[in-house]
C-alpha cells in the first residue's frame, strides 16, 4: 500500500513538473495558450491589435481619442498606422498602458508645402461657400481650406498633425 502511494506521489510530482515547464515555455514565447482563449500576451510584428489611444500635442491639446467599446484595430507592421505608434505598441503586453512622444517625421510626417493646392473659385460649384478651417473634398482631393482670395481657394492636403510632434497615450486591449 505504501508503495502505491509513493508511485502516485511521484507521478503527480512529474505531472506538476511538466506543467511547470510548459507554462514557462508559453510565457517565454508570449502566449497564454488555452488558459485565456489562445490570445498572445506580448505584441509582435504581424499581430492584430486593439488599442485605446489618445492622440494629443505636447501642449495637451487632444486631437483624437478612441471611445469606450470602440478600440482602434490594426495589424502591427502593416504601415496602416504612423510609424511611431506602430513601434510603440511592439513589445507591449495585454492591458499595458504607455505614453510616448513621437517626432513629426514618425507620426504624421513633415509638412509638405507642395500639398497646399489652389483651386479657381469660378471652376467650383455655384453653391460652394469656402470657409477657412473647414475640412472638405474638392475634385476628389481632401484637405482643409487655409485661405481664400477673390480668385482662388487654397486647400491644405497635409494631415492636420503633419509637422507636429505627437503624444500617443496607448492601452493594449487585444492581441491576436
């Protein structure tokens, strides 16, 4: 009888050791396995991530903020997002929060003055009323009206944050 208990105890110890080793390998590789639905725990290139993100300027002016229940989704390394945001999420863990300041060139790019286009007012629809600061689409070109004179409408097609350093406040809420 003592021998059977000893054999059972040894078997249980071996099973626990194997489970411990498997758990260690899973953690090292960034996966939680079946224990949490097979989701990854660390963001890597080609992962599909869901993040909540606040985009602001250094002075605190908020430009964009995700809404609760509506996270931003993208594939890391796919060039869908600004390079600085893409780099910032790599290596983050599930539910981790990070705040990073990204230079203009790695955020929304530097301003390009050649992207300020001029359109002749007479060529635009009669009911068109240009308003400086308004974001519109003219002849399938999107931008912000930055100036109007007697003859022209000037449309800035740069991203509104082009040429500006940006602060991303990020929280990873999903990794696949």
